[in-house]
C-alpha cells in the first residue's frame, strides 16, 4: 500500500541518520548553502532500531533445485550466514571468500569464467558468505561439489600459504581501486573506527591460515551450507 511505504520512508529515512561526503574544490559555505536549499526541509526523528528476526538455523547441507530445461546455463548460488562488518573476524571471512573463489575456479578448469565469484558481504547485521556461478550445465555438478567440499575443507585444514597470499593481494587490489570518498563513506556507513583506511592493510597482513580455519569452523558451527541450482538440473547437479 502507498500509505505503508510513505510511513516507512518518513520513519526510517530521517536527516539525523544520514551521512554525506563532499570532495572537490568547494568551500563549507557553498556546501551548506546548497544543502539548505535541497535538504533544508528534511526533518530529524528518533532512530528506528533494527527489528529483523534471526533466521532459523540450517543444520544440514540443503540443495534447492529449480529446473529450467531450456536454459543454456546453470545458475549456482550458495552460502551461509556470515558475520557483521564490525565483527573482529569479518576481515578474515573476506580472505576466506577469496580463497573459496579461487578454488571454485580451479575446479572448473583452465577456462574458468569470470562469473565464478565468492563474497563476504559487509552488512550492519550479519551478512552472507556466498558463491555465485553462471556456467554450462555439464560443469555444474563438479563446481557444486567443489563448493560444498571447499567449505568442509576450510574447517578441516588451514589454507596453504600461497592461497593466503593470493587472497590478500586480491583484496588489496580491490581496496586500492576505491576512491578516498568511497572509503570514508564505508567508515561512516558502518560506524567503523575513523582510522580504518589506515589500519586495514596492517590488519589484513596479520591474518593467518590458522585464523581462516578457525573462522570457517565458527561459521559452519552456526549454519550449514545452502545451495540453489537453477537451470537444466539433473540428479547429479
């Protein structure tokens, strides 16, 4: 209903729960003049606390199949509930996701497509650690198996030093591609320490293979993996 949407907007999208970052050769007076014109009527209000219910715990690996017989690709999505971005172990889940991504690409073979990805999503509430792939049907069973096996392998054994170094280099590359404004926005958006952009490289360098294994066990003790398969599915995929 239109009224419900409008009520939600007025309660949640309030002036004192917003952040703005301005970059460029512009002075404070000009900035404030512009904001008074554009946002001067935006009212403040009480902050609305998160009220999302905790998802039910998944105790066994769950595979959900949606058969689309004429699809030229199989879409794979799978993962589990991870950690909130302010958790001290969140950075380790990002390292874990990069290692998972590389292992899935290796399972595909030398012509691995760019559609095979893995992420640890930054959220105020616990976000997912998941993988996604858009691949030919004949490759779906082995990539799906590799994903479920990889999560179990993380808990059983630490990753190799080569995998760890590659994951760290990949994350550093992504961070280097971010603008200063984007990094500052990330700090404000999640309420991170103000010096996060300066300390992040040192914290990443300090992540060990044993910590990746420890965090994998922490995640798997909380939830089992859920995998969704969409496309021309078979008993094997």
